[in-house]
């Protein structure tokens, strides 16, 4: 691929510049694709004062930067005039939202292509940024302009919102982006284009990207009175605990060293050490171990520290962000989160701004903030133990498959059925605390966690965890066999090809880091589960539920539905999401609701 020596970049400042740009656009016929990009005041297209600053168009040799404030009419005219495909780096998730929020133009899904998605599919371990990719595949000088711009911004204390749009370092950096994007798009066509090895995966990823972008645009309604009250309550509580620790023990609870020194002074042994520094750690796992202490002062400090950390986390990461990221619109206050459809190497999705992927499991406190629109109700649908079902499918363990079949036949709970066998207690119930231990252990087994780590995570003695693990391994030997087979294949590929990897059922190639083939079992299970959810989201959109989906969190989808449609949705959505054909065990979805807030689902659990 040729470098950047023949590239021409232009900036529209005069009528003559505008006419030259229009001539360029009118001559674009070959390739049937134009690169598109924007420069904006920030990351959130919906916050007050958010603006587009530049809009850039380009092909493989020419790039244009159009200042939005003075020449938006020209930019919108170009958007409407071009009848071919659009290609952008993060176009589907970022630029599309900005353009549709701040202009009358609306994209046709089938004309949108995204090189960030293409890059992740082709090389999940490679760089994701446009300039780094272009440095590697187009020209080593691709990022030179970024360095010049960074220097200018630092020298003059400019931000993305204040750097002058006519500054050459800014517009040259920007005008080059669509050129680099088209070059990468042409490079990736052999693998993601028609007939390419990853064509089907790319089609799925783009389809789900379009649906998820509309979820982001729709937004999720939040109860701001509740969110503000909880933020103040939890912040106040956290401050009181910190003051108590200073007064009683002279400790700064935010200091890992002070806490570690204090626990050791009380005769407690630190057994967990920081991976970064190698020093003693007082993380959540270590504190849970200290709860077994016979020293009441130790137990008191551990309890207070854990409670303080939880309160501080909830206040800053959730309720504070709900307040900061919310936008008051017609119909209430809404957050428009950023949903990455390729948020992990395994192709699982993640949610940020605000971060909802890390919301505490089975906790109603944070979820209580999310409420339906007026006249609507919330409905949630999630897959029933999908990763464990994937494990049963890939392991071919007859007893594991049979256990699921029995639970499905009787309408029971899989982990309850397993508990009856592992503990030899026919009356084992879902409310039994050992169910959670069993569930964590099963997943720990699947993902190769050690007994010590599983015990620390569950907060139980190692010998108790070891007994449960041994019982499960004896009961379901196919799990370990499956793990060994995946790892052996990874090792052979690493030795023969220089990289260990798996190929998922739909053809995804997922490589592991060198020497970490044990992670490939996790990749197999989680990636396959992610693909099932993505297909379901696309199917739901096709069935007319697209305008009502607001959040995809883990294996759960949250719907904001008109009250009159709830009854039908509770029956129909699980049927659309279920997969009873492609796996040796049915993948079932369960609907719950209607709710007046998301937290109601978890309030009694």
C-alpha cells in the first residue's frame, strides 16, 4: 500500500475552497466509499453546549476539513449529495451519534462501515486507535500530526473544545483521518468484504452496532431525585467512617500501607500481594479473609472498611455519574451511555459513561435509579445460565447436559439440582446460601481459577472449597477434559504458528497472550455467549422491539415498553431470544416484570 507522499489535504475557509471541495465530491465514483470523521467539543453528544467543530471527508489521496460553525450548510449538503458508502473509524458508535444529534442528516445502516470494528475482528490483540493502526499498515508518519497538535495544545493550554479550528496543526491532523480510514478499509476488505473469512462476523457486528447506537440515542430514564439523595447519603456515610477510623485508630482508610501495617500489628498475616508492586495488599479478598479473625477490633475495622468502600464506590461511580451524565429532556432525565459492542477481546459488550457493566450483582440500590418513561413499564429478559449451558455444550459432558435437561423439564433451578447431588440433600433449596458457593465454584472451574482464589472470592475456608471442587470434578469430568483439549490445541498452535488461539463456532479467531493458553476456555465460552446475545438483539430489532431496548447488561436486556404491550412482550421476547437449534442444550431466556424501576427485580433477592 502506498504511503502518504501523494496525499493532499484541504481546509474550507473561502468560497473558492468550498467550490473546490464540491468539485472533488462530484468526481468521486471509484471505490463507492468516502471517509467521514468529526472533531467535537467532547465525548458526550447530548450534554449542554456540545458542538461539532470540524467535519472531515476524504478518499485514499485527498482529505478535507470543513469548519462546522461557518460551513455547516456545505457539510450537510455533502452528506445528502453522496449516495455511496460512508467509512469511519468508530463511525457507528461515535460520529454517527454526533451527526444525527446536531444535524438533520440520518444515516442508512447499510451504507455505514467502521474500520475500528474491522480492526478488532481481524486482530483482537492489535491496536484500536486510528493513528496507531495507520502507523503500522499505511505509513509510519501517520501519527506525526498528532504529536504536533499535542504540543500545540499543551503549550497554549488548549482543549479539544478550544483549540482554534483554523490552526494548521489541528485541521491537518483532522483532514488526514478520513484518508487513513479509507486506506485501512481497503486493506481489510480481503477479510471482511464479500467472500472474506470474517464477512459474516462483520455483518453481525455492524448489525448489532446499529441497533445499540439507537439504544444510546434513545437513552435510559433515571430518577434524579433518588440518585441525588443516594449520592449525598452514601458520601456522608463514607465520610463518617473515614473520620471514625482516624479518631479511633489514627488510620487513613484510603492508604493501603497504613491498613496493612495496622493489621500486621494486630497479628494478622497478609496472604495477598499486589501484582504491580509486590507489596502487601488489603483488597476485598484479603479483608474477607480477616473476617475469620478472633480479634473483635480487626473484625470491626474490616467491616467498616468494606462498607465504606462500597458506599464510596456506589456514590462516585454510579449515583454521582448519573447526576453528571444525565440530560434533562422532554419526558424526564436521561443518560445516554456509551455501549461498546466489542468491549472485550471475547466480543462481549461493555457500558461506560456511566459504567453499568460493573453494577453490583443482585443489588437493587443502583438499579433503583432507572425508571420507565411516563405510561411505560420496565421489562427485563436475560439468559438462563448461558455460560454454564455453553460449558455443557462444548464439554459434551452427558451428566451436565442431563442436569440441565432435568431442571428445564421440571421448571427448577440448575444449581439447585446440582446442589441436591453435590451435598446429597434432596431438600436443597434455591434460598440455601451454598447455592451461591456452588455457582461461583462451577464458573471458577470453567475459567481455570485455583481453589485458593475461589475460596477467597466466596469468603469460605480453602478446605471447604476444595471439597466442593472435588465433588464437582468427580460429578462432571467432561469440564476438565474440555479445558485440557482447548489448552492442548492452543499450545500446539502457539508452537506451530507463534500464537495460541481458538476459532469460535461462527468463525471468530480469538488469540491469547503468549503463555496464557489457559484463557482460551474462557474465550470459547464467553465469546459464544456474546454472539448469541448479539444475534438476539438484531432479531429483536427486526421483530419491532428496537425502539424499546435501552440497556444490554451482561446477558440481560432492559426494555422500556408501553404498558399495553407488556403482556405480549413477556411472552414473545423470550421466544425470540431462545436458541433451541444450534447447541446441544437449549439456550433459554427468562422475562421478568413489569417494573416501575429496574431495582424491583432484585429487591427481594
